[in-house]
């Protein structure tokens, strides 16, 4: 019997796109359902009754929520193209950075884009300090995972692709090449990989969605 692999997500969510990226990297066949947040499907509410959010991953009837949890489950279940290192220390370090990205970066980026003008300079400075941590962590590596894409790279898709979208949609500048050359080079490499590129939402559609949802115009940088 064929395995049942289902993913409930949202086209513009960096979190559900993470899961799709790993599924594509590993060559796993799956069925995708794009959710309408104004009319969530009965299946989403059934599989994630606590948070009622995407992504939700279902494997042979077993369901999981939270993207980092899902990514680890997929990596442990399907061994091809591992995204976590074998070495226990390196594995723990990858988990640390992935969690750090989720706990710190998105809220900082969001604040830089949406706060009032008088608060924006401080928010941008705080975001810049956080980006410097990742700039330093890359060292001389192609990816955070070394020569292949790993957990931290997937978690950092928020910076690798969505950050530029936020900058364009809200008229801010955060990831400057002269200040973060390694991070900018990493982002360019990351989004050029076919399994990643195939799972990126169209930039114009995403910019329009954000501007419409948050009532912003085309601000100049």
C-alpha cells in the first residue's frame, strides 16, 4: 500500500513552504492542500485543533504541527538527503540556530517593517544585530549545513527569500550586501536550488498580498 503523505499549508507561509522544500529535497510524493484562513478546512481543524494553524503534516494517519517538529520527523523517517548532521554536537547546534531563527528573527523583521516611523530606526538596528549573528555563523561555508542544504538553511528561508519581499512591500532596507556579504551570497545560492526555487511563492503576488492585508502602499526606500 502506498504511503499517505498530506500537507496542509498556505501559499504565502514561509513555515509551510519549509516543509515542501524538504519533501522536494528528499523526493517524497505528497498531497498538498492550500488553506483559506477565512474558511479553514474541517481537516485542518481536525488535525490541529489546538492552534488551528498551518503547516499540518499527516503521514499514514499520524499528524504533526509546527514546522521544525515536522522537519525533524521527516528527516528521521526518510533518510535520503539528511538535513540534520550525524554528529551529536553539530546536530544540537543546528537545532539551536533553527529555534533561534523562529524565536527572534521573524518578530524582529516584522517590527522593523510595521512599527511607527519613530520606532523604526531602533527596530532596524536590532534586526541588523540579529542578522550579524547569522553572518558570523556562515563562516566560509556555502550553506549553514556546509556543502549541502540543512535544517538551518531551511529555517532561514524567512531571510533567504521572504526578507527581500518584506523590504519591497514595506519600504525598508535590512539585508545590505556591503554589510552582510556572506548572508547575501548564501541567499542567492539557496534560492537558486531547484527544490527550493520550485517552492517559493511569486514575489509580485506575495508583495501585493502583504500590502493589501496591511494597508500599505509602495513606500520608497
